[in-house]
C-alpha cells in the first residue's frame, strides 16, 4: 500500500509539473513584448509599434474554441467600459484579437456573430503554429497579454477578473 501511495503521489507531482511548465505563459511581467508585424482582416499592416503609448490587450482565440467564444461577450463589455478612458500612464487602451483558425471565413463569421466591435482583428490560418502565436509562445487558447504603454508585458495571460482589476486600478490612479 505504501508503494502505491508513493507512486501515486509521484505521478501526481509529475503531471502537475508537466502541466505547469507546458501551459505556463512564455512571457512574464516586465519583459518587452515581442515585436510583430502582421496584416489585419482589412489587409492593412499592423504592428506592435502602432499601439505605443496605449495599453494593448492581445487576445488569442478561435471560432472553434468554446471557452473563447464564451469570453467574447465579456471582452466586449470590457472594451465598452475602458475604450475612452485616459489612464495616467497610457493614452487609452486598444484591443487586438488574433483568431487562430484553419478557415478565414469561419473567423470572420465569429467576429460578426460575437459582435467584436473593436477595430483591430487578425486571422492567422496556421492556428497555434502561426507566426504571431509562436512569437508569443501560445500553446493553448484562450490566451491574453496586456502590453503596457512602454511596450512591456503588464499582465501575462490574465483571467477576466485580473484584467478588470488591473485596468480599474490604473483608471483610479488618474
């Protein structure tokens, strides 16, 4: 029985470590955000530098991802809540949705169906192997990064509550 308990505990520890290190975000607080250039859904160039001086929420998601789709209405409410806010350290906030898809049309349909009203959307057709997803170390979705006005990671894969609390605090500092 003792051997069984020890092997069970070691197996549980190993599973935890694998899960922790595999799903742990690659980027950490204060680290410079990876510099990227891509094209949005309107075929306009888009890069990290376009958002300098603002907070930038980068949301990696997919039309095929149930948890992502359930989060989208909450993100819309957050965008409406913070889009016109002038923060002490930033001149507002921008949202950038990066849909990791295999079909562009499916991504466009999900953007419309979920009423993602912010102007910046990218659809990457290589899913988790897309260049921007690989640059940010995305291994699963939904995943988010909040980039500060200085181009550094302010939050690494926050949940909705953490993101809202951070932005509310930054708003209060005004």
